[in-house]
């Protein structure tokens, strides 16, 4: 019995998958990753923005629900 031969299509598909992952690895090498201090400062900015918009939307919700409550009565 002979081993089944792989057709060109499946071999090409495997090669294209390998090329894809090779290209991804090469692109990751080009990335300039942030330093720890940069990550810390960006985290503070994100959390501050999150708190600001949470309070802002909470205040708007309170105002609109008060207005709706007055209109319904």
C-alpha cells in the first residue's frame, strides 16, 4: 500500500497558513511596545475618563428621570 498523495490545493493551503503566521510574527517584531510608565499613565487616563462619563451619564439619567416623574404626575 502506498501513502495517499497530498494534492496541490491542500499543500498550498498549508503553505499559505504558514506564510500568514510568519507574516504576523514579523509584524509583531515591528511594533513599538509601550513602556511600563506609559501603560500606567494611559491606564490612569482611561480610568479617569470612565469615571467622568459614568458620573455624567448618571447625572443626566437622574435629571431626565426627574423630568419624566414630574410630567407623569
